[in-house]
C-alpha cells in the first residue's frame, strides 16, 4: 500500500472519529445538559403579589334627586371642601313659590286651631251650665215644683249643649289634622328645595366635575365627585391559590405606576369574603400607612403583601416543579438518568422557591433547568449553568 493511500485512510479515520465524537457529545445522541439542586431546609419568608387600582374608600357622587337644570357649580377639580359646604345648585323653578304658599296654608291652619280651641272652650262652658241647670230642674221636677214640659225643655237644652261641645271638639281635631298636613307639605317642599342644593357630605377633595351651568341633568346623574383623601387604598386582585394566607393587618409594599422608584408602606385593611369565580381572584384592600399619599384615582398599582414566616421548611427552586399527567412532581437524577417523582407542594415564594411537603428525601438531586423537555430514562449531564445558544 502506497503512502498516499495510507494518508487518505488515516484522514478518513480522523474525520470519522471527529464525527463520532460530535454525534456522541454534541449531537442527538449526546447527554442532555441540565442543572440540578438539592432540598434546602431553613426559614421560609413568603409574600404574595397582586395588582390593583387606587381607589377611595369614602367616595361621594353628588347628584340631584329630580330632573332639573344646573344653576351654578361653585367648585372645580382639586378644590378642598368642608362638610356642609355648598358645591352646586340646581334651578328650583317654582319651589320657592310653592314653599311660600305652603307656609301660608300652615299659618292659616294654625289660626284655625286657635278658633276651634276658643269655640270648644265656649261650648264646654255652655255644656257645663246646661248640665247644672238640668240637674237643678230634675230635682225640682222630682218634688213636683215644675211641670213636665219645663223639665223636658231643660233636658233638651242639656243634650244640645253636650252635642255642641262634642262638635266643637271634633272641629278642633279636624283643624289640628289640617295643620299637620300643612306642616307636612311645608316639610316636603322644603326637602325638595334643599335637594336643589348639593352640599359636601364630608371634608374632602373634589375629584371630578362632570357638568356645567345650564345643563339639564336627570335624577341621580352625578354632578360632582368628592373623596376623602385620607381613605385611599389599593383594590388589589390576588390569585385564590395565594389569597388564603392573607389576613387584615399584614404589612404590604405598594408601588404606584406614577412613582415606580418610590415604594410606599401599606397594610391590609380588608379581605373580601367573595371571590371572583371567573378570574379566580380575591379582592384585598390595602391601605397606605401614610395619609399624605399622592396618587391618582384609578391609577395602576403593584402590591406585595408580606406573609408570616415559617421555620425549618424544606424547599426547592420553583423551576424544578413540573406538571406531568396532571400531577405535580420533579425529575430526579439517579445514575446519570432521570425519572419523574410526584411530590406534594406547599407555599411558593416570590423569590422562586417552593415548599416540599411530601415525596422527596433530603439527599435527592432534582433537575432545575434542562436543554430540552425531560422524559423517563433520558441520559443527562450536569453542568453549572446552561448557556443560551450552546447545544
């Protein structure tokens, strides 16, 4: 065999060797590179994360109770107001005249009561006199000093006087009822007149001015919105899986969209008892520790709620927990191959660790990240980290 042929054969063997090495170490037959970790035991500090919007717990929408035209709006957005301050007024149309007429009727009814009381006093006096006269004539008739005709006259006079007193008493009752009805009319029209004036229900800030003078509004249509700035909180949506450990009084951190570099301290004020069945979320209201919070109503906010810590908790990286065939578990590394091990998990932290309740021993080695999806019996190679772009 010539030297040239020997050289070609050697070159071919070298190329075949390189190809075999590439196939076995870098190609489809190469072990899959993975990173692994072991169970860690220690303190477990957890928190839950949610997003929400800035709202006012005490918010007031001021609106008329009847269709009317806006006469004046005395405040604008951003104005500070006090309880009882006049903020806007509706055109009362003829309410002032109706109120004046109702008051006149009420005064007339009061005068009618005085007349009826005087008439009753006169009728009572006549009834008493007639009763006394009848009693005297009754005694004289019994002794035979007066005739039957005279006795009957006095008896009829007594009956008539008593009836007149009863009629006067009834007339007084009617007068009093008329007066009560007139006073009720005055009170009703006065309330209608007062409802034409929109007063601030509390100390606060005007956040919205929705109409201008001259506009006709229907009953219940909001004219102004006033909020109590000290009652701001974030209406936060928390996933139901995490909301179970949230209770009132827990510390929280609030990050407003307008102030991403200035987290603010908060506290869980209220946890709603009803969850959203569609989004599978629960509403948690988180208030600000500081009452001088600067934010916009409706502004987006991120909330992190700190939960009570636990001690001696076994945990692994959350990335190691996979769901296979509707079961939570991890891929265990044994003798260079992997196998799926179902586990029962507990809480998950925002830092990326998951509590392990059952299914793993302390010395088990679990796969955290891999180059490709795992399957039972797959050969793997443990590396310190996976570099993106490398096979």
